């Protein structure tokens, strides 16, 4: 009769181990660094756009800023430079601040982005991935947002916070 209590104690021990593992799994997963998204993973095929359509100025938000920067007096619009048919258009919005917009060069529709401080953009015409490096204020840490354009809006698929360099 001695083996029966041993089995129950053994089962209880494994149950306790399984519970602890279940509690620790999310913490271990959060601490693991994963590779950042790549342009290649969000590749789009390129098409030929002979006559890019000029931007149709939105009446609100970024429209008044775009008028200051765009040549709307008959000059050719900028060619597509993002996700095959879009132009990523950057507008200054103050000292250290930039706002971005996405212009569809087949329809002229403007999709406003956000205004950010100390910002840098990395993008390619053959990819839907936009890498936005910015800060919350005027100093470190740098925040890197990985955004993917789905055809109608941005979706954030990742974020990194890079610590300030040691001086």
C-alpha cells in the first residue's frame, strides 16, 4: 500500500511545477528578443506608373501644411517611393517635428500620418513596411515603431525602445 501515497505526492509535485511554469512562461517570452520586421517580409510587386496623380488636398489636418510644400502650379508630382503606388510625403511642423502623409499616386487621396519629434523614416518602394525612429521629447531613448500599410491604414507590428548611449 505504500506506492499509492507516493504516486499522489509525485502527481502533486508535477502539478506544482506545471503551475509555476505556466506563470513564468509569459515573463520568459516577454524577455526574449525577437528579430525586427524586415522590408523583404512585406514586399510588394512594382508596377509602372507613367502619370502619377497629384495629391487631392485634404481640407483638414495636414492639408494646409501640404499646400506650403507642394508645387501645385502644374509641375509633375513626386513619383511613388513607398509600397509601389504611394509617395511618403514629409512635412515640417516645428522645430524638431515632422509630420508625414501617404499620397496614393493612382487616386490622389492623402492619408495623414502623425506628427513626431526627432524623427527618421526608413522605407522602400517595394515594401509596405515603414520604420519610424523617434523620441518622446528631445532626448533619448529612441523609440522605433514598425508600421505596415494595409491599403487603408497603418498597423503597428512592432516597437523597440533603444536605451540612451552611455557618455
